[in-house]
C-alpha cells in the first residue's frame, strides 16, 4: 500500500476522540486501556480483544493500533463519527446481550453488517440503509453462511 494514502493526522486528535469516556474501555470486555480501534465497526478495544478480532478477518474487524499505526483520512473520519456508545445503543435497541452471544457470531451477523453500512453511508453521504428486522438480526450475513470460527495460529 502506498505511503501517500496516509496523512499525518496529529496523535493528539486521535487521543482526543479515544479519551472520551465511552471509548476509554474495551467494547468487548470493558478493560482498559482500549488503545486499539476496529475501523469498520467503529469500536475501541483492548489488546487482548483486538487480537481476537484480528482472527475474525479484516472484513469483519479491521483492527488498527491508536498508538502504532497511521490513519488515513477515511479511518480518522470513522474515528470521529463512531465509538463504543453507538454500537452499544444499537445492541440495546435490538435487545442483544453481548454476554449471551458468541462474538464471532455477533460480528458476522446481519445486524453488524447493517451497523457497518450505516457508518460507511454516513461517511460517503449516502442514505442510511433500511433497519434490519429484529428476527434476523443475529443471522449470519450472506457472505458468511458457513459459520466456522477461524483458526488462530
């Protein structure tokens, strides 16, 4: 990937967003520090959970370090419009308890596909997609009908 795709976004701008109360703790396990960011889901994670998300594959969870990685404009804009609260509110709206659902199933579900589309459409100026029927929220998205947990090597 070409280096010119990445801009020099000041670390203080990234830290300002990450330091919001809602983003200080890991979305998955509530641990601190949450210094990893899942770009396509718009959530902040601890190192341990970020490692688990990496095993899901980048289509489900595209992970970046807030400290070690560079962010391009798209990724930085995603930082600004998303956050843990946004996804937690969606799960609450759909009455989904993260403690009761396997994370791979949750993050490969039609509901999270909808969430990613909402974020993407907001960034690109497109209309918000139609809400998903709660009955189908935890069904595996079409691209992942065979739900096998990826091997961690």
